[in-house]
C-alpha cells in the first residue's frame, strides 16, 4: 500500500513539474514569436513609409493634386494603384475632404477604408508622415499617408493601402 501511495505521489509531483516546464517553454516560444512578428511588422511599416515618401513630389502627381480636378485625379490614382501594386489609394485635401479614391477590389468599401485610415490621414494633414496597420472589416492593411506640399504649403495627403494576406497575418 505504501509503495503504491509513494509511486502515486511521485507521479503527481513529476506530472506537475513537467506541466509547468511545458507551460514555461510555451510562453517563451510565444514571446519569441510575438517579438519576431512585431519586429517584422515595424520593418514592413517603415519600408512602406519610405516607399511612398517621395510620391507627392513627382511633378505629374503634384500638378494633379494642386489642380484638384476630379476626373484627371481619378485617372492618375488608378495609374498609381497599378504602378505601386497597392489595393487602395485616395487623396484628401487640406480641409480633410476626400477628393478622389481608387481601389483594386470592388469589395473594398472606400468609406470604411477612409474611416480606418483617418488617424494616419489626420497626422499627414498636420505635416507628419504616418505608416501603420489598419483593420477594415475582416481584412488587414498596411497603410501610409504622406503630406502633399505645394511650395512649402500643405495642400493635402496621399494615402495608400496594401492588404496583408492571410498567410502573412
């Protein structure tokens, strides 16, 4: 009887220690994965900001932004969408009015995207570039919003979004 009781106690103690060790190792693994994911996300966001930083300085874009003509602006944004390989692009005037937008997928709601990107646009309209990750419905997007200047005067913000695929997420 004592032998059975002794073996039961030893098994119980060993199981608890093993369970704690597995939990500790799982926490470490998750913390490492989380740190790698956050670092990867920061690198993606930084690269996105750098990639789109100089777009508003391109003379063909700047001329369209200054002019504020909706039809030419739509054509220009559609071309920008293809050239940059992004999923959504829109231009916001200095008074926070979205003048034109283009999207690759008709299922993307421009209003929902613009609402989710509003904090980035607000910072761009204050003169700061902003890149980050937003959620629109069930989708995640990397977004960059860049201030547009005409002769040193802030006239708007150009915002571009690129969907983060399920595999990446």
